[in-house]
């Protein structure tokens, strides 16, 4: 895993606040999260979903709000997920009543 190397030069007086971490749980595992430089947090993972199942608990909950969740699937056919989310869970469903398929998601928020 590559390490991020940063440096700071200060000339004169300086005030530093709002220091953010860039890498909390950025792993190759199935679920993870990372803080972006802006302070936003990105969660990702997958969940098996159909018309009645598919609750994806975020690897790291949001403090204020989950702004957006995007989804995709590698299943054949017309699997179109629909999503509602709060600060801890994305509820992901498909129109299919058949066996659940893996839906891969990315969520962003504060």
C-alpha cells in the first residue's frame, strides 16, 4: 500500500485547524471507507439484494447526512436498484423477486 507524503511550508504567522485524515479504512476488502480532503466521507461495499432484502450497513456511519448512493450490478438482465439511505444504512432493493444478486454501492456524505 502506497503512503501519502505531504509537506507544509509556513512563512510568517499561521493558524491550522480542521486537520483531516485521508485514509481510515481504505482496504481491498468488501466494504470500506475513506475521508476525502474536503471532509466528505466515501463508503463502498456490496450487498445481496432483491425486492425484499438488501440492507447495506456503512463501514463508517455519517455524522450529518449521506448525500448520494450509486449502485451497479454484474447480474445479467435488467437489475435496476433503488436506494434510500440514512447515516448508517443504505436500503438497496431491486425490482426482482428472484434470488438476490450482488449490488455494489458507493456512498458519499458528511
